[in-house]
C-alpha cells in the first residue's frame, strides 16, 4: 500500500510539473508587464477555465491528498521498526586483562584497586623569620 501510494505520488508530481509549465501566464505580452491588462480587475480578465487549468486543479488536489496520506502512513509505521541495539547479537563481556591506566607527564601514578596510599600530611605553617630592623641613619 505504501509503495503504491509513493508511485502514484511521484506520477502526480511529474504530471503537475508538466501541466504548470505548459500553461501561459495571464497577460503574458509586453503590456501585461506594465499593468495594461485590459481590465480594472485585480488579476486581469478572467476567461473560461481551459483544459490545462482544470488538469492543474485536479492534479494539485491529488498531490495534497497523496502527501497527507503518505505522512499519515509514515507516522503510523514509525514505531514498528526495530532498533540497531535490539538486533545486535548478545555477547558476554570477555575476561581480558583490565585496561592499563595512562598518566600524563607530571601526573601522579594511579593507585591499583585494593591498595591504600598514605595521604601526605601538610607541614605546619610557621611564622616568617623576622630580621632585626636596621638603625635609622643619623641626621646631620
């Protein structure tokens, strides 16, 4: 059903393109470009509907109907597919060697699990050593 509707939609699109391109515009002469359409109506004189204008209307309606139908069918079928994760084969994790941690230069070496490392104790803060003040120079 979905593929059949796609085929009809593509055919209607091509037909609509051809029919629109075959039509000649209203007041397509040089006077129409400067507003001399020959009548004071908003869009120029209105003649009877030709075969091409009727075909354009019908194909435009079919285009809208097939577009809406395709969008409705696409949203209904959107949740029925399976994801890549559901179709992936289930594999058990391998018992290979654990990954080796990498350290950057200047960085501490990582500690293996299960070992304890003594934390460094900061040295007590001492007051800065005071130097005796030099005697003031004598005044003359």
